[in-house]
C-alpha cells in the first residue's frame, strides 16, 4: 500500500526525512533495532561509526526483506546513536540511509543515548506498512 508523504507549507522541508507520513495498508511490520552485527552476532566495525552505520542499515534492509517489505514501504525509522554529535554523525547516517532508501524519506528521529552494549555506536529500527 502506498504511503502519503507530506511536508506542510508552514514547516521546514527536511532534506533526509518527511515531516508527516500517512500510511494505509493491510499489514504493519515492526522491525526491532538492528545493530552492526554479522550473521554470527559479532560486532563489526569496533570504533568505526561509518562502518557500523552501513551495517546497521544493511541489516535493516535484510530484516525488511524477510518480512516481505520493501524500503519504500517504511513509514518511520528511529536511529539511536551513542554520544550523538550532529555535525559528526548526521552526514554518515544520511549516507547509510540513502544506501537503503534511495529517494524514499520516511519519518525519522535520531536519539542520542549515553551507552549501548560495549563498542556499539548505532542501532536503527523501523515501522513499515505493506
């Protein structure tokens, strides 16, 4: 089912997400937080935020595929970042997000967290409507 993406005229037009997403469909898919882990559950990219971001979004894509969902059916993502620094982290998150979503811009939020499991720097979850 399609998502209606709206950027109201009286709100700023964001570059990497949509202000309002209206979802209609027959099935909701909730994807748990995807971490930068390989198939064996081992952390990849210790200390390398960009490597971890790429893998976390890649894992999100694999989880969506397992549910029969496409990236363009995602209505919202939440990105959790350890010791969040907008200038440092946003460009890396944007690159990883584009690698999965292309031009699709689901609603999103970035949440700075103090700590996750040792060595983990990012986690991303999603809601899709199919």
